[in-house]
C-alpha cells in the first residue's frame, strides 16, 4: 500500500529531478570580462582564457600534468596548448568541445558557448603562445566526389560508416559528419580528436582532403536506391532494425500458424 508519506517522497523526487538538471546546466556557464572590446583581440582572448581554460590547461597554456587533490584517477587535468596552434583551438571551440565540463567526459555533444568574436580572440591568444598550425582553408570541388569516396572508404568509413552518419567504436561515439563546415572537417583530420587517429599530409595530402570533404558534403543529399532509407544509418544498425522488426514478425506468424493447426 502506498502511504501518504511515500506519495510525498515520490512527488518531491519528481520535482527535484528537473531542479538538479537546471543547476547542472548553469554550471557550464562562461566567465566573461564585464565589458568586451568591439573587435576580436588577443587581449580579450587572454582574459577569456584565464577565466575558462587555465584551470585545466594551466597558466599561458603550460598544461597541468600533475594530479591535483580531488582530481581522482585522471593523471592530467589538461594537455599543454603551446604548440597546438590556431587550428586546434578553432576546431575545439567551434565544435563546442571546449571548455570541457568534466575531464572524465568524451569531448563533443556540447553547445558552442562563445561568440564568433570570443572564439577569434581565444584563437589569437592561444596561437600566440607558440608555433603551431594555422587554420586550414580547404576548397572542396564537387568534381572530385568519386576520388573522395574511395579515399573516405580507405581512411574514414571504418568508423564513420560509408555515408558518414556515424556509429560507435569501442569507448567512443562516432559523430555524423553532415552538418560540419569544410574547415572543421579539415581540422578534425589533422588533429584526430579523442579516439580518432590524426592524418598527416603524407597520409592524406591537402588535395586529397579537399576530395574527401567534397564527398562528405555530397552525403547530405544521398541518392537513395529505393527501399526504406531508415536515415542511411549504415549496415550494422540497418541489420538491427531488420532483426527488431523481422524477429517479432517471425514469432507472431509461427504462433498464428500453430494456433490454426490446433483449432483446425
Ligand atoms: C575541465 C577541464 C578543461 C577545461 C575547462 C578546458 N579544457 Fe581543453 N582540454 C581538456 C582535456 C582533458 C583535453 C584533452 C581532450 C582529448 O584528448 O580529447 C583538452 C583538449 C583541448 C585542446 C586540444 C589539445 C590538443 O593537444 O590537440 C584544445 C585546443 C583545448 N582543449 C582548448 C581549450 C580552451 C580554449 C578552453 C577554454 C575555453 C579549454 N580547452 C577548457 C580539459 C579542459
Ligand atoms: C578509428 C575511428 C575513426 C577513424 C578512422 C576516423 N574517425 Fe573521425 N572521429 C572518430 C571519433 C571517435 C570522433 C569523435 C571525437 C570526439 O568525440 O572527440 C571523430 C570525429 C570526427 C569529426 C568531428 C565531428 C564533430 O562532430 O565535431 C570529423 C569532421 C571527422 N571525425 C572526420 C573524419 C574523416 C574525414 C576521417 C577519414 C579521413 C575520419 N574522421 C576517420 C573516429 C574516427
């Protein structure tokens, strides 16, 4: 029997759920100077860095490698940023990967918390800390889609699936690539975020990278070969859907057949 006390506990728990979520959401807020200059500047970048990045990446991008009290089993709070250059900062901020809310998380799936001006400022500041690669400027040409397709098959589809819709590899979620700007695709290939390998210019030249990007862009509007698309999820999920729908159908029809036998 559910007494009035238990009912009260349940109601409180139901109300507390959304409140806890709301509190967690406000914790990822960004620290900003009270007044920002009108244009991007390394000085603004330095202030934003001090407020939002230095706690993990150290003063002036030195990195924090020693475990801090309370940091648990994770040895380093954040890698050094002195040689990552404009490329990595631009990628991690424009894709909403940084700032990480917890060093235990796989980066990704987060919101972009900075304005374009703030991102440019942080990029200028971190790029100025040491020598590192600049932001790439890929020029994907639709004429090279078929080259791009075979390069994508060789280097990327093992994880991202043939049509780039993502999937899973051990320990990580592989994101879909459709809505990503060419610059960020080029950056990802040169960085290799999280469990993805990085590809040097000897492995994939800039020209080949352009072709890969042209192919990825073409997958936003794949031509369907008929049948039920199920969002071009890739062979494994498509096989699963076949099982989820096919297996119960088989069971049902087997039952129907046996019932007819018994009654007949
Ligand atoms: C809670 C800790 C934390 C905060 C705060 C944080 N980072 Fe990070 N950052 C990390 C960790 C951990 C990694 C390594 C992630 C990985 O390897 O995928 C990382 C990786 C990066 C990288 C890639 C480094 C490389 O070697 O390629 C860049 C660039 C970066 N962060 C920039 C920033 C910037 C800019 C900010 C502030 C706006 C920031 N981060 C805030 C923990 C943090
Ligand atoms: C070993 C598996 C693997 C391979 C091979 C691989 N990737 Fe990835 N890729 C990943 C994972 C995992 C992530 C997510 C990284 C993260 O969460 O930080 C990712 C992220 C990306 C992103 C960023 C997605 C986002 O939402 O920000 C792009 C773009 C990308 N990959 C493109 C490529 C291209 C192009 C290739 C081939 C040249 C490739 N990847 C090869 C596993 C892989």
